[in-house]
């Protein structure tokens, strides 16, 4: 115990543990497996670095990116810890030096790329040495469901059999329940103790704006934030160039960053951003991994991201210093349509299903009429006790009305189509659409056919999403996102319970507004 604190103070120069760190370190030090879910910047590294010093032998840290390894090793060396890395970036003599240090037992920590670790010669060598623990950083890379699947991570499932008795600690900042389950299964961490830190970033204010004239919307947003540091994410390189150009023309200190630029150009942009010489970086998602800049005041998503995990990670780059920060999403229903089309064009059926479901969750967030933080954290598997008070919905709530009748129509329609169809079909049936799919299934003969002409499709879709958020309906991810009723739907269907819905704010089609006027 006091050894733990001593090491914290004397080696790492830190005053006290953050939530969970102490318990995690104790667990691993005592030879137990651990699974750590902690947001980026939460302090995951210490959870294996400190036990590495408390236990005999060398700790092996699996990490997917050479740049991340290098930063960590440099920081450890600066603290006087005997750390090294072993990957493809080393010159042959450097690699040899690392190997002989490893054999001599003079390394506290060794960072390795997953494919190196599992290579036969290397694993055999380790088998003869004393291993303090094995840490698997960025553990979500084992999951095909995750946004960063790496096939070489899948082989890490063999670690348990190869190194029996060596404690393993898996760490990730990606928390959605499916990814979590994959990590446990692939790595065989059923015996691991789970440590889940809250993913809430209370100082970040989430705002979604309906996207029209996005350049002007962005300029207006930036006008009141002069001199602040921020990132604007776009989906394509072309868009990045275009937006950066526009901002410079408007007089903002903006620079472009995307994978199409030469590596030295990219690192120069990153360097200037970190040193506060460039205020705004307009970038694709290639930007930001591993950047630990505390005073990023805003993150703007100019285009709709493909999934909420990515959105959470990207917005999470704002406000590391804990000061009030902004996350702005420009949401166009058209972006969602384009994304859906692209998903349907690519990949195999399984990938399309997974991607489609993720996109639905992202759209659900963008179109949410209840607290955005609740939706976001809910997706990450965390229940907020109350609304956050620091998102656009909480600060400027939409109008609510008695939605019992509308809800009952939706719920009974889902029931009538035998809980075997997705959102669009259910709404088509309600609105009495005359199309192939409706006719083929004989759904034009259902009692709920055409009983919902009082609302537009966009409005029904919004109501459906609200019923999903409120827990009356769920989308079955394992089966084409078909809609199923939850037990909570029963009392509403029977007329025993009323419920409120919010008037949709994000009209999918402005044309409808005109026809109404
Ligand atoms: P993660 O890997 O979870 O993204 P890091 O391990 O890189 O986070 O830690 C993020 C920052 O927090 C680092 O600058 C680290 O020094 C700091 N940190 C970690 N633990 C503590 C602590 N107990 N007290 C103060 N700072 C800490
Ligand atoms: Zn809120």
C-alpha cells in the first residue's frame, strides 16, 4: 500500500490516485486480471505502469500505434523507468539492444506491437523470462464491432494459454456494450474484474444545429470565439480543404489536416496547433489520435460522423482542462441519407448491418428531443440519473404534447407487423403507403394500415425514435434493426398509461414546411 503511494509520488510525481486507479493497480499487483473502461485522458497508463514497477519481471504492453508507444516510452524514461519498445520502427542494432536488455531482465516495461508479440520466436523467448503482467492497450481493436478493428489483435486471445498465471489487464476508452462483450470473449477475460469509470464530460456542452448554409453557420459560431483553439471535423479531404480555405478567407487562423498531406506537413500542423500557433485545425478523423492538448475549447462536426463512438472520442478532445467547452454538430438529414447509401453499397452483409445500426444510433443522437448527454452516455452503456442541464435540449427544451394516441398507433402497428420490420416499414404501414413491400406482406389489410395520415413520415420517425429513447421500443441489432416492443409498451397499449412526446424540431424535409404554410 505505502509502496504504491511511494511509487506514485516518487516515480510518477503525482499527488493522489484518480477514481479507480488505486483499486485497479492493487488488483493487477495481486495477480488478478482487470478490464478497464476509462475515457481518454482518464489515466489508463498508470494502471499498468505502476503495477509493472511493483511486480517482479518485465511488463509487456501491447499497443497498436508506434507513435503512442514512443510517447509513452519517452515519458517513462524521463521518470527514470526502464522502458523500451520493440516494433518495426527500430533499426536492427536498436532491436538487438532491446532484446538483450529484455533477456538480461533489466526492463521494467516493454511496449510491443501485437504482431511482434505473437510471432513464434518472440513468444517463446518471453516464455523463458519472468513476465510481470501483460497490458493490452486500446483493447477495442479486438472487436469487429468497434471502429478500429485490427486483425492482429484477434491473435491476442492466445495470451492466456501461452502465459498462464500472468495477470492481464485490458484497457479501452470505447465502452459500448457490444464492444465490451467482444473484448471479454476474444481475450478470455471472463475472470477479470471490471472497472468502469464514468464517461461523462460535464464541461462539454453538446449542441446540434440543423445544417443549412453550413459555412455561414460555422462562421457565426466562430465569430464569438475569437482566439480560441478548436477542431473542425469534416468527412472528406476535399471538404477539409474547402472549409479551411473558406475560414482563412474569412480571416481565421485555420489550417487543413488530412491523410492526403505529406507526413512532415501533417506533423507541422499538429505541432503548431499544440503550441497555440494555429488556432483552428480543419481535419478528417485522421487528426487528433494521441493529441493531449488541454485547452481545445470547441470541436465542430461539419458533417455527420458515422458512429457515436467516434463522435464521443472526437468531441472528447475538447475541454481536457475541465473548463467549459463546446461540441457542435451540424446535422443534415441529407448527410444521413448519403451515409446510408454508402453503407448499403459497400462491405458484406454483416458489415452493412453493423454500420447501419451504428449510423442509426448517430442519427438518433442528432435527432434526439431529450437530453443529448443521456442519449450519448446511454449508448455507451451508462445511465445518467437526470438530464444534464448542459446541452441544447436541456437549455432550450422542445415543445411537448400528450403523445399517448400517436404512441399507441405506433406500438400497435409494430405489434401488427409481428415485430419483424424496421422503422420505415412501420411508418409506411401507418401512413397507408402503397408500395411493393407493404402489398407483398399483406400489410395493407392490417387494422393499423393508413391510420396515421395526420403526421408526416418524418414526424412519425421522430416519434418512433423518442419511443426508443424512452424505452418502449427497441431496435433488434441482431436482426436487421427490426422493431420490438419492450414490456414497458404493454400499459400504453392497454390504455393504462399516458406519455408525452416532443414536437420534432429537425424537419427532415423543408418542403413540408412550405406546403403547410
Ligand atoms: P489515457 O491513457 O486514459 O488516455 P493517460 O494515461 O495518458 O490517459 O493519462 C492522461 C493524463 O492524466 C496524463 O497526463 C497523466 O500524467 C495524467 N494522470 C494520470 N493519472 C493521474 C493522477 N493520478 N493524478 C494526476 N494526473 C494523472
Ligand atoms: Zn442535457
